[in-house]
C-alpha cells in the first residue's frame, strides 16, 4: 500500500470525524479562552484528537469494539456497544449533524414567511438523508468520494477563511472568561467531549478496515498498522484545523463580543470577512462537514447491526437508520443539544476508561477483574451525574474529588482498578492452591 492510498484513507477518516461539533466547539473555545487559548487548546486536543486516535488504535488491536468491551463482561459488551452505536447514530450524532447543517446553511436564507414553520427543515432533511443514503450504499467507494473530493474541498474552504483573516485582521485576543480563566487546560479537555469523536472512533474501525481491505491490505498485523498510521495523519489534520478555528474565535471577541455558540462566532467572522456572500460559503462548509460525518456514522452503524443480525441486510439497516435519523433531526437542534450533554456525560467516562485499560492491558496482565471493577465504579458515578443533568440530584457526588471540574469519575475508577487487581490476584492464588491440594 503506497503513501498516496494511505493519505486518501486518512482524509476519509478526517471527514468522518469532522462534523457539527468539530466546527462549532473550537471557535467558542477560542473566544472564551482568549489569551489562555493555547493552554485550553492543549486540553482540547488531548480529548478531541488524542482520545479518538487512541480509540482507533486500541479497537484495531483488539479486533473490534465488541471484543474489547467483552473484557469487562459479555453482557456489558452487548449493552455498551449497542448504546454507543445508537447514541452516535440515529438518536443523537446523526440528527445533530443534519439539524446543524440546516440551521447554518439554510435557515439564514429563508424568508420571514417561513419563520416558525417546520416544513423547510423537513424538506432539507429529506434531501440530506437521500444523498447520505446514496453515498452509504457503496461504502467501498467512500475513500474516493471523501478522500479525493469532499475532504479536500472542505479543507480548502476552512483554510481560505483563516488565511483571509490574516490579511483582514478581525481583532485581538481578549481576557479569558469563567472556567477558561480558572482552569483552562481542564476546561479545554472537557470541551473535547462535545465533538463526540472518541465515541465515534470506537465505531469507525469497521469502515476503515473495509476501506483498507479494498486496497489490498488483508494481513491482520498490517491492517492494524495501517489503521493506526492513517488515524495519526487524520489526527494531525484535525489538530491543524482546530487551531485555525480556535484562532478565529479568539480574535473575534473584541469585535463582536461574547456569543452564545460557535456557530454564531463563525457566522460573525465570515460575514465580516466576505460580506453576505460569506453566508453561502459557511453554509457549504457546514453542509459538507455534517454530510460526511453522517455518512460515516450511518455506514458504521449499519455494518455493525448487520453483523449483529445477519438475516437483516445492510441495505435494510441503511434505510431504517436514515429514516429514523431524519425523524429525530426534525425535533430541532436545541432539543437535540439539551439531550446530548447528559448522554455524553454518562458514556464518555466509560469509553475513556475502556481505552486506558486496553492501553495498560499488559501492565496488569489482562486481569478481567480490573476491567469489571473499574467499569462498575466509573459507570456508577457517570450515570448518576448524567441523571443529575436531567434534574435528579445526588448530593454525595459533590464530595468526590474533581467532581466540580467534571472529572468525579477519575478517583472511583482508580480505586476500582486497584481493587480489581488485588481481588483478581488473590482469586488466582486461591485457585492455584486449590488445584495443588486436589492434585496431591
């Protein structure tokens, strides 16, 4: 496999990652962190780039998400994997991408007569998912369509905005606001959750594997190696683009003030640089980014469920997931975002812990009780914290170290890992002694 093909796969991975959250989070981070932007970006890059690349690597080495999650328990593997696919798929990730593309790419151009009408969103999502459906029907062609056309176009458009801002300065870095002033590194890390990429990366392995096999990489060891290399290149591209978007946000505050979200930051910047024509440019960028991510998610989800239920065809699952995603997209962006925070709060810590344990697997010699105890402790805290965001407050969580910073699960996870390691070793020694006694 030559370097050109590897680059095309890397561009495909980039396009699958780079969607709605990836566009709107970095500009807002830049605007609010101001002079602390570099520190915040370090934290953001760890969770928004480092964790996804780590996820690709550990899943590739394990042979799939389900196999990796089975190290905790077979029932956990089934429940967790299905939950991951549904949350980043038709219930949350895909509808969010489609509705955001509409809010930025279409809604600003609608006449006032359509104000409050749900018809434009319905028509847009119908066309959007029809195109996504068509692209998903031939997953083997995604490398060519994404790597040669869609991703380069997206990169050129984003880079043009950044370069133009250097010749037409927008403003200066302002003082950091709120948590970005108190703990910018940690706040940046938590912002990385909102991209959903670490969760998505756990699932994209299927699509990447198929793409590499289509290019002639069939040996398991080479398949893992090429997957990791392609992921690393995609991660580098993501880091560069995130840096440009964060810079645009950081220099925007002194001119436009503080806005509600990253989409408004980009809208202000593009309108300032290019006038009203900039709205068209921004609309194209958001539509491309969201469409490629939706296609990646639809493809990976459908391929997983086809493996889970072989009697149901890939085409049938693409149809089901496209239609259900379109229905949820019509709920509206605001409602989707309200629901996304609690869900991500519950899932992300479990995903992070699973990846870290896989990375340290040789250190504790694959002790299954380390996986089990750590996940029990982590999920207990993360699920209760997620319920708290729905209004069910659990006061004792406030006493956990790092809880106010959003990392209350870290100490319980560490305690669970230590307890699992000790229990596993004691159990193994007990079984050994029993075996010795029985064989005498």
